[in-house]
């Protein structure tokens, strides 16, 4: 893949890759461990503060890599504590990144993997943008670092991001190699050290890429299913016309799962559309019960959408029906909808208000 920028981001390098680069440049490989400690343990990206890093190495890093973080152009705070960020990159492109608070002081960051998205799901606000470009691994990691530094300043040095989900703008598996590299950096024990169980990737169902997940770190997998009938799913997700439910489920069965792991099937509940008894019956027939969990996502309404959110009683009925048929089921709590930060609502609307939009 052709690089976007003249200088690669330092944050695009895994620890082994950085050691190899430094060794080729005449430095001892162990200094890569020290760099990872400064950047990913201490969250210190200013080279002037790297007290145990030799001047010659700092000069090499300055000449060879870009060490800037994405800029937080705008930040919005929801009434429920969710924060949405408009994040800008070196070429002026922007994405939205979301930080979601949870119990026990846990914080989940929802990162974007592309500027826009090519999948074109009809229910998704982001899908109306089209695809501008992939994000590099360093731009994905940069979102984590920039938001980490923000919340430490806003909430205290002890504040930290505990979980990461690839559920922001873009289809992560469409950007397979960069997302894979970013995930390896996230999991690196000498760096950020996130647990495999704390990282989740959600895909719309790119079957050829799903079949390559044996090459990917064993994190949590979520499938944007949203319908158990091909006709309805194709209306919601054009990708289903290329990779229908039979092909999708066949590929999913090949994903290597660790013990006690499940595949999460995300199911967007739309009023009077895919919330019927026949939809429940089709889901029960489609999903292997022992390794499946359904996460119901009541539709998050946004301007220009014709879809509506089901009633609370309808949502509860749908969940109970699935559970009565032996399928583990949860309802995703709505977070950040008042600032368009909820699932399916990301679109960088704030760009327009800040006169940053490029058609």
C-alpha cells in the first residue's frame, strides 16, 4: 500500500518493526522498548522529555518519523458523560472518535478506521459520506493517544481508556493491514497492553477478509447482521448482495474462537421493519446458539432518516423471545445520542459548522 505521507508516523510501528528499523539504522534494538515505555506507558510524546533517550536517536527519530498526534478540533460532552471528538490528521482529513464511560470507571474508545465508508448501509449516517481514504495504523493509534491525553487532563492522571472498539467511521476489515497493525500495537505488553478481551472489531461482513482472520490477533468479533432474511439485509446493507447470509455464516464458522468466546451479532432494531415474529424465528434458525450472542441496538434516529426506533415494550418483547429460544441476548445502552455520537450516527457533521467540509 502506497504511503500517504512522506514521513511515516512513529505510532504505525509495532515493537518488533521498530526494533528492526532502529537496528538497520545502527541503534541497539532495546531502545525501542524505552520508546514504547515513554509513548504508551507514560503517554509522553514530547521528545524533549525522553530523559534516557540519546540525542543521536532523538535526531534520527525527528528526521525519519512524524511524531505529531491527531488534533482534537472539536469536543462535545453528552448528558450521559459520552464525549465525541472531531479529530484532524496531517492532510486536513477528519474523523469522529467517541469515548463512552461505563461502570467501575471503565472507559471505552470507539475509533474510526477510515475517513468515510464505502459500504453504504442505508441506516448509517456515516454511510452517506462515501469513502475518502483508509487511515494508517498510526492514525488509529493516534486517536487512542490523543483522547487518552485529553481525558487525563480533563479528569486526572489516573483516568485511562480500558477498552477499544472498532465501531467508528469505516469498515475495519476493508482496511485490513492497517487495522491489524494497530491492533498488534494496542495489545503489546510493553506498551498499551490492552487485553485481547478488551478489544472488539465490528465488521459488516466482508467475507474474503473474514476468511483471513486466522492472521489477525484473537480479539472479540462482532458482526453487523441486522436482518436474518437476505431480502431485508440487502436493503439495509448492499454488501449482502455480494456476500449473502449463507456465505457470511459459512465464513464466520471458520473464525478460530478461544474457549468461552462468542461471536456477537449486532442487530439494529427498526420499528415495523425487522422487529417481527418472523424475524425472531429466522434468527433462531440462522445462529449457532452455543457460540452466538445477539446485541440488540434500538435504532438511533438522526436527521434525514426515514427509519424509526421501536417502543421500549417492543424491544423488550424481541429480546425475551430470543432468550426463550436459547439465544443469549443483550440490549445496547443508548449513549451520546444527544450529540449524534451513538451507533450509526457518526458523520463529521461538525466539519460543516466549522467550514472544514470538503465535497
